[in-house]
């Protein structure tokens, strides 16, 4: 088994950071569905604005809200307005690697965090 990119949401804008929440990243449900990310799934968060990287788990924000809120200790790494990449991973059998294609969601409107599939 080889761990490979399952999906990513590329170029999304953070809408907030809440240090006092238990943890996680709240992601607009519409974007989660497009990317195939399920609630409580482990995700990597890469901050294009400041270069920080962290891992957490996804929780659902209301569909169509455009919400991307980093919670808990990771709130020190992200500010509203930062541009992020959110990635999920999966294990693929060695015989399936050549045919594996990740789902890529590109953000078309950074002010509303609406996306489209690449």
C-alpha cells in the first residue's frame, strides 16, 4: 500500500481562526462533498500565505457558507484572509497506483470560497 493524495481544495481563503474551540478545521460542506472529504477525516492544511503546515480533522460548516475556520492550537498558524490548501490522503494498492487520480477542487471565487472540479 502506498499513501497518495486523495483530494485537495486548492487556494481556499481562511474565514477565521478560533483558538478556544476544541480543534479541527470547519470546511463548507459543499467543498467537502466536492473533494470527497468526510467529517472527522484527517486532513493536512498548508498555508500559502505564511508557509505553515499542520494536520487536523475536518468538521462540517454549513453548505454554501464559504466558511473555512481553523480551530484550536492551529489557530496560531492561520489568520482570516490567508490562502490555504487542504489535502486528504488514502492508501492505494501498488497495482492501482498507475490509475490513481486525485480529486482536485480549485477555488474560482476567493471571496466566497466557491470551487469547481479540475
